[in-house]
C-alpha cells in the first residue's frame, strides 16, 4: 500500500458506508467496520480505508480501499470532510472521508461474490463501540449529514431497490431520521415530485396492492453544484 507524504503528513481515505438491515422490530441504519490487525489501535474497530495512492484521485482511492477492506462497492458516494487534527493519530495523518450508500438487497450479494474479509462486521449507528482514532466523531458527522440531506434530495434512492412502494420509501426516511412520519402528508409531498415516477407494477400482500414507483434517472440524487457537469 502506498501513501502520499509531504512535510511528514500522510493522506488517507476512509469511507462511512450506510445500509439498512431488517430486524423484527423494524429496519436499522448500519455501517460496516473493520477490526484493525496492527498498531496503532490494534484489535479496535475502525472505518474502512487506506492510503491515497500517488497516481489516483480521491474518489478512486475511496472506492478501491472500500472494496479491498470490505468487498463492497457503494451505490452512491460523496466526499464528506477532511479530518486533520494534529493529535488524531500518533503520526500526522489527514483523512479525506467519503460517505456512501448501499442498497440492502446488494449487501449480501456483494459480500458473497467478493469473499469479504472476516474482520468486517456491521454495526447499528446508534450502538457503536469505541472506535480507533477519531472515527466515532467522523461517524457522528456522517449520520448528521445524511439525516439533513435526506430532507431535500433524493438521497434515499441509494438505499432502495430500483422499484419500491411509497410505504417502503417512507420507512427508509423514518429509519434515517429516527422518527415516525405521517403517511398521508408523506404521500402528498412525494406524489407530485418530478423525482418520483409511477410504474405499471404493484406490490401484492395481505393488504390491497400498492403501486410501485421508481426514481427519475434524469433528476440528480443530490445537488453537487458545479461538479454535477
């Protein structure tokens, strides 16, 4: 593994990758963590990541290190923040952190196909152990960013299959936000949105069939400003 150095500063890239896991009492927002195999913080849990290669861009490094450490490839990826406090590591390390989303239906499929390392475990974001370095602080910031962004973008698409019901979409919002939403108000808000398109399909079950929707691919998942071009 290579590193970028200058004035004794090393540059690393880490990723907070969110997915939803179904539990009997409801869905839970979770992230994968990697148990460190060497010092510093040997045997402690940490975010997946690694050193920035000398000839690669930051996003390429984020995707590479995420795949190498967890066997996962994100549905969506965005730069979160750069963390560079002097005392965050025994040596001076600046971490460029990305946050990512992965559809729950792809988690096990990717893990099985990629033969993910055994030192990777998924944790509930609201019940994390003490992490290496300043990674608890990083996760807290990533969760805050996700919960803020879900209210004004179609970011929930990164956690859903291609087609879904409005009830399933509302459940994603409720899991991310950590609170219940009024079903009628939620439906009225989204049915007129250009980002959401009805399909001809229906989800059948014990109740009346529910129409399936999909996101409009022509609408950006999140506003990246001038970088969208």
